[in-house]
């Protein structure tokens, strides 16, 4: 392998930022971009100094490309990734991994057969505040986990769903608020709280948009560690309110909102006199900053391929969000709890 790893980015409506991240990453080289919108492909290629094509398959047999990134509509992630993996390239996909568990499994199997890297860009896993909470969970600072909640209040216009023809469809979007916009929060919740045992209750509806999937979803979960969880996702809330991730145990709690930790409180380990009302004394919990943590998916992939490090989110981990979302939809449709087999 050369000193620089060659990347190709497929799909530039969402992949433009990914292409810029490749250009900005030491050890990575943006070789080409692909998009069926030829003027857009030409524009980005000129700006970023790379080649372009309208047919991504033309790039799959080039020796100067080692990694292919899928930033297409969600229902095409698997097609692009499998084509790349079958051609001997490593693959990276934006979120969600795919729109069904079966398609996720096909991607995982293609990577396994050829011993190639399959990574998924869940960008919140690189955020320092999320990683801080994750490390506190792993260190047992929260004690017995009791609650985990992910809430998102976004606004999308009807024009947003109408553009492109794939948003809000089961075939290409896989769902609505919980599968597209909210899947970032679902992934973080699962990463922090662990495996889900059951979806106890769920409902969804298209409350303000003319779409075939949904713009609002609620769910109650039970995790295998015994914790309870809630998920609330909507694209019908005006104005936008920054979403929250909340985790709580019998020894402390944390809330993530607006890109920072807004609550970080832990009960003391020292003996104290209990009172009828009021909070017990606190203890200070300090999680040291990580050294050399990747800032984004591209730094992560370069490190994995050159140093053998593990990526923040591989195919097996990314599959979980799709599995849970599909279980939530099943629970809502049947009106019955759904046991999850992770």
C-alpha cells in the first residue's frame, strides 16, 4: 500500500462534506468522486482537485483507489458497498448502514468473505462529549444503569421530502424520522446503554407531511441490563430544539445537548447522613481526554488501515440501529411487544 490511501466518494449531495474530509486528512488522497448529476460531479472535482465520473463502477478496478465511500440515498448504500467489496476495495457508508437488516447482513458478509474493512460513519461517535460519557459508562461511574433516553425535535418542510423522490419512502429511506434524521441518536443511545431486550411499546405516524413512512415515532424499550429507555423522534417540531441523550444509573447521570454535556452529576462514595428531602452529596468524576482519538470517519479509516486500530463503528455495530428501528416499526404495526435478538 502506498503512503497515501486512495479514496472515491459516491454521491455528492451528502458526500460533498465527506470528500472535503478526505482532502483534509493526512494519509488520505481523494482520487475521484462519482455522481449521476454530472454538473455537480464536475464542479466538486474541479474544486477538490480530483477526477470525476457519473458511473461509480468505473472506479472499482482502479489500483489507485483502496476505499470507496457510499453517500447515496440510504437504500443504495448496500449496493455501492457490496460492489466495492466484491471488487476488493474497503468500504465506508454514511448512516444508516442500510434500510433493512437483510441488506446490512449482505454487506457484512461481503466484507467478511474478503477480509476487508467495512465502516459506517456515525459521526457522533467521534464527538468528545459522547466519548466522555461512553468511557464513564465503561468505567462503571453511573453504577447500575437505570434509564437511557434519546429525544430529537427537528423540523423538515414538505419540500424537503418532495426533493429527490426517495425521502420518506420505505424502499429507499427505510422509514422516516427515526431511520433518517434520528438514527444518529439511536446509535448513540445503543452505544451507551448496550443491547436491547424488548420493545415494549411503539407508535409512529406521518403527522404533518405527505409521506408514506413517518415523521414522528415514540418507543419504550427495556435493555438487557434492566434499564428502561425512551425514544422520541420527530421532524414536525417547530422550531428545532437541540436533541438530547440522557443516561442515568443509581450512582449518577449525564445529559448531552447542543454538542456538550449539560448535566454531569454523581453521588458520593463517602458515608453521609441521609435526609428526608434533597440530593445526596456529590463526587467529582473526571474522565481524562483521549490521546490520538480520530476526529472523523476518514481519520478513523486511515488509522485502521495503516495502524490496525478498530474503527468507531463497524458493520456489526451499525446493524444494531437498523435492527432496533425495524423492531420499533414492527411493535407499532402489531401493537405487541417485540423481543429483540441482537
